[in-house]
C-alpha cells in the first residue's frame, strides 16, 4: 500500500499567465493498493467510478509504459477544493501517475512525471509546481518536453488565501481572456514576470507588489468573481502588499511577509466574508511525495 501527498498550486501568480505556478501548503492525500476490483472511497459518490481522475491518470501511465491495467483500491482525502483555482485536478493526476509507478516498480523521474501529467492536463503551470515544489516557470518548446525553471520562495512570505463558496471553471475563465494583445501589453508583462520571480525568491514584498500588475487576464477574469473588489480592498487595507487571482479563480491570494499582519487579516476576512474559507499558507518546497505503508 502506498500514500501519495500532492500540494495544491496557485497558477499564474497574477502576472505569469500560463507560465508561472507555485506549490502551497494545502494537500491532497491519495492511498492506493492492488485489489481484486476497482474500489474508490473518500470522494463524492459521483467520482467513485472508472472516470475518476486518479484512476484515469493511473491507466494512462500504465499504457504509456506498456503495462497491463489491473484493479486498485483508491482512497482520496483532500484539502484542495474543486474548481477554485488551486490545482485540484493536478493533484489527482499527479497522484495517479505516481501510484502507477509505485505499484509496478517503475522508476520515474520528476521530469517524466511533469511530461506525463502535462499530457493529461494540457499545460504544465499547475502540475510542474505540484511535482517540483516551490515556484516554477514552465514552457514547452515545439516538439519537445516541458522545460521547468524552479525558483525557491522566501520562507518569510505568507499567502492569505480566500476561497469563495462558488466555482469558476477554467473553460469559462479562458473564454473572457483576449486571444490577441498589443505589443506594448506583451512587453509590460515580460519584465514584470522577472520581477515577480525575483521578489518571491528574496521575499521583497515591495518588488512583488510592483511586478504584480497584470494586463493579460486578471482585468477580464475579475468580473467572474463577485467578491473580487471587496476582498481586494479589505486585503490591501488590512496590510497585505498585493493580491492575485489563483489560477482561474475563484480563490484569491494576498501576500505579506508579516505573520502578525497575516493573522489579523485572516480574522478580519473571516468576519467580513463568513461564507469564504480563509487560510494562511506558505510555499510548499518539497512537491509531490510518496510513502510506502
């Protein structure tokens, strides 16, 4: 029996649309073992079947490696909410691939994990940090495997994470983003991506705030999150240095390097937005882990 633990992720980090992502300290735990028949527990009834994402990723990995499929038991315990912009599907895909490797004694590198998970997810901005930990800038050269640049994140940083009680589906969020942008918008983004990654590495919240001024996607996606303006105002007035939409939303993530400010802000947010979940998270530096039970 094996247990795979995969961190949630915040993709885009505001300025880095479809390129940046960061692992954070919310986790999905998936336990797997060989069985006489497929059995899936721990998740809603609608997902306890062969279409389950963990099982589908498991089957995909076996097929890729030329292994015959076999029945397994899968138990899922997750802190990562569905369709809230925290990479819930990536946690399950990564767990399924790692489970397939462990149960067939197939040695898999993190680079191969990223490639397989990207093939299923369609892009590496969530799966790469889920596997590698820390912050990751990723891109895929034509005809090649994904390239992932890993950046350590200062342990001083705290990410106040506000999860509204409603979903924003990625497909809907992509529809509102323009498919073409002016050259000056592209130039605006490029320098700020470099600034944000350096700010995360050094813990320079002033640099993070200056760099986090997206013009590609957040101006359009914020309309899909009814509480965006009110939460942003509350966070900035409460001492956070900046705020971004996590993935496609609806989760919002504010940044500070002061643990006291983070705690006071969490209390204020819980009072002002009682329907939202509010967490103080750190960057996960380890990425996906496996334990033999």
